[in-house]
C-alpha cells in the first residue's frame, strides 16, 4: 500500500507547489519562496519514507539530488518577474522527474515522455539572437521521445535498444548530446542549473535497468563510443569562449567517461550515481556562479572582460575556487570519489581505454582552471562595479560545495540500496513493460 502511495506523494508535492505559485503569481518573492519550501518538503518526505521506497541498483541518492538541485538553482536566481515562469517550470520538472524515478512503468515512461516534450516546447519558445534556436537539440529530444515510446510499445530486443537511445539523450553521449547542450544554453532562469543534474540522473537510472540486458557485442560498441565522446567533449570545451558551452562540453566529457565505466561493468551501481550526481551538482554550481556575473554585468557579458574578482568579491572567490576544484575532480569532493570508486571496483579491461579516459579527464579539467583563473585574478578594472554575493547567492553556492563534500566523504554504502535488487525480477519487469 505504501509503495503505491509514495510516487503520488513525490509527484504531488511539486505540482501542488506549482499551483500555489500560479495563485501567487503577482508576488515575485512569494513565488520563489514557494519553490524553495516545496523543495525542502520534498527532501523531508524522501527522508521520512526512505524505508518504504523500493530499492534499485542506483540507490536512493537520485531522489535526494533532484529536490536539492531545485533548491540550489532557485536560490541562485535574483527575484525578478522574468524568472517566475522558470521557477514554476522547475517545480513541474521536479515532479515529472520524481515520477520517473519512483512510479515504475508505464507511468514512469509517460512522465519521461512528458518531460522531454515539455523541454522541446520550451526550446522552441526560448531563443535569442545570442542563442538562436537549435533544431539539432530539439531533434535529439525527439529521438528520446521516439525511443521511450518504442520501449513502451514494442517488445525486446527493440525496446532495449530504443531505451538506450533515450538514455543517451538524457545522459549525454555523442552523437545524441545536442539536446543536453541546448537545454543548458537556451532554457531561461533556474532551468539550466537544474537540467544539468535532472537529465543525467534520469538517464543513469534508466541504464541501471537496461544495461544488464545488453549483449556483450553491443556493450563493446557503447564502450568505444563513450571513449570517443569523452575526447570530443574535452576538445570542444577547450575551444569554447562562452562559459555555458564551455561548462557544457566539459560535463559531456565527464558523463561520457561515466558511460565507459557503466559499459565496462555492464551495470549502473550506486558508485556511478555518485559520479553522475557530483558532476551534475558541480556543473550546476558553476552555472549558478556564472549567473552571479550575468546578474552584475548583463546576459551577454564577455568572460574575457571580467577579471580581478578575488580581491573585490572574497566570498565569491572562495566558493568559486572550491567549485572549480570539485568540478576538476580534486579530492575530497564527490567527482574524485565517484571516479576512484568506479575505477577501484570496476577494473577496466583495456589499458588504452583507461589512458583515454584519464586524458579526457585532465583535458576537460583544464578549461575549469582557466575559467576560474580568468575571473578571479588579473587586473582589477575601474569601470566595473564589484558587488560580492548576496545572501541567497551565497547560500546556494555553499549548499553545492557542502553537498559535493558530502558525496566525497560519505561512505558509498550510505547511498547504496538497502538490499541488492533481484536481476530476475528486473528482467521480468522489463518484459512486462513491453507487452
């Protein structure tokens, strides 16, 4: 009985909050506070019913990460009427994401299809001269919708391959990564810092079910594609001048390394979720930190024109430095812990593959060091108005840093499922979905 009630609870809280936001639409401050309160309530609800949540191979960590990302992305945005719609949509996406993680199928897949269709609509609606409409990004999500629909309607092996295409869109893997990058660069307000965690977490959750059923030959192809994608993302990141694209391609490289580990292990474990969550949180934190600069100097500010923030904005400098170290995979943060945990528990079958993954990791980390150095150091310009972090911005970035520390220092068993999932039951469920 409790298992049936839990998905409706987790989905209902954000949707009720969205309705309250619409009722308080004229008051910008109250709309933002409703989103924050709903995020906290969702976190408390997850902690309260954790013992009754059905276990999966990726553990309970994804359930905690989504409300946390909602809280962080909303806190980091200034109070303005233009941000109200993005706050409400963040709650809507939180509800759909919780449905994907807890409801099972077919309702879970219907939530996933609704989520991707909504993103496609928003991508079509929100574009500027600086960020023109991307049909490749919209087309990537269309591939994801078709894959999810086929996995719901068809039988194996078509359903498994179709599901894999959907999860390659969500957990970005070349050549399906354009949807992720487009969501990161075109969506307004609080949505990009939330999407960089939501989409990969949902993709990895799906891989936990699909990957064990994949034949070895198919997994070998995925492994090679993941290595190529990791190098591609790292090289593209080094060539970018826009911060959101630079951060986006770097995260694609890290997520591609995660794909390689999942293919090597033939499954997605709680350690893989730690890496996915840490990369998503770190990327979201960097986007929130960049939003601080955009709030001060305009949306189209050139990052090369901003420097010398370390002396004038000390709180911002400290938190951005910590975020940069975490995103680069420096201990004791979660990215390093997730990477080393997978490396030690999943010995790679190919030394060349490990060398390529490490090379991509180092190359993708270089852009973060360069970006942080450019913003914090260098000449202090007299024509710039320097204003340190406001309380909501400081709280948002501090939560990200503390969460990344927790992911790096806490034992992985804390995030693992209470009991190992039955592979036979998982196989039976996957067949039942597609009848």
